[in-house]
């Protein structure tokens, strides 16, 4: 078997498409280093580009295309042969990739929680202790509906942009809510005032997961390289959470979220059994003004992760 450095075209490096933002480059470099660690001798080069989602920061994602605006240019690079793989935050991807592509690998999930950063940073006022009327910045309607359930007396202000841009809004706001994973990958965890437990605020489907996308057609060399970094439990979680979104036909314009995790089975019949997947979901029903919640457990997640997400969506749908 040829070594990884010789499994691509002779003398070429693995070309990795990435967005140009500091966070995207940091995350892609993290994934690239994991690939090198798992494939000694592998060389790579980044192919940075700006996506429509990066350019149109003056509008909400829902107003001009949803999640796909962060990955389209990277997918075009794959189709045109300018890149071999693309690295995305899974939460930025549509619920189902187009037929020309495949989700080839995911890295082990980083902290999936949302984080609150108060004006004074780590020493700032906790979310539940904020005075009524405090202004909180977030670009996610998913977060807003859940935060309102905790503190309906606060004012939630839409913000977009990279992490530094959002943190700069603390000059005019009392706090912002961001994904913990991005903050940690950028070395900014010391600014976090507190983390929201998933029992309080369910993260976005796919939050904290780095995904590697490739062309759907078989490429044995690239596929072999990626298989060595794919984290099987996280892959099952990714499949389940994205299947939930697809079953509800939901994107970033919908206040919807799901979170899957492996837990030890309970009960005498499951004593000593392998961990089971527990997946929880929420959906804001605008018609009834209710935040719907559901939970599903899957006892054979390696084979039935997709079905678990679909079953959870059905439990939500039954409440509509």
C-alpha cells in the first residue's frame, strides 16, 4: 500500500478549501493537523475563499439563502477540481448535502454548548442576574426563543459577523451569546462569563462538530486519508441531528435545534450494554406560541442514527 504522501498525485499536497475568516482558518488548520497526525508524511495546503455568507453581513441568513451561503463557494471549488476536500462547521451545512457531495468525516465534537459573555467578561453579571431590559446580542433565532423562555424580560438584539465583531458589540450591549466551540478554538474561553447547560439552551444541530466534505464519487486515496480521522460516535451524532433537521424541513430560518449524545443504558435489561444515543429536540411553533420539546433514545445508534433523528422529528410533529 502506498504511503499517504504518495497516494495523491505525485508531488502534490492535499488541497483543503476553507472560508477566510480567522475562526474558519483556525478550525481548518485544526482539522488539517489531525489529518497529518493520522497520516504521517501527508502534506496539505489551504485554499481560502470568501463566501456569500461572509460578504453579506448586513442581512440575516434567512433573508438570502440560509445555511448554504457559507459552503457554496467551497463546493464549487471541489467540483472544479481546485480543492480535494472542504472543512465546514457542521452547523453551517444544510440538513442534507447535494448529491454531488458527501459528508466524508467528522472530528470528535468540541464543547457543544452556548456561552454567555457579559460586558465585564468572565467577571461579569450572570445571565439570570441581569437587570430587566438588559440588551443581549445573538444572531440566532434558535437561541432567542430559548433565552426568552429563561428571561422574557430581556431585549434580544440581532448581530452577525465574526467572533471579534460580535465581541466588539459589548461596547453597546450588556452581553452576547456565542458558540463555546468557536471561542475555545480561538483561545477566548477566558472571556466566558458562563456556559448554558444543554438542559437550558439546546445547541444548534451540529454545533461543535467540524465536518469534512468531498465529492460523492469515490476517490480511494482521499477516502483512506479521511477515514483515519473520522470519529465514529460523533459521525453517528451528526447523522442523527441532521436527519432531524431534514425531517422537519428546517434550516437557519427556523427556531429548531437538536442535540444527541451517548449515555449508558439504564435498567436491568440494559445492564452492561453499550451506550445508547439520547437525542433531544426543540421547535418553536409560531401558531401556538409554544416551544415544543421531545426526546428519543436509540439502542442501536451505529446502524440507526438517521432513524433516531427522524423519530425525534415525528415526536415534535405530533405536538403541532
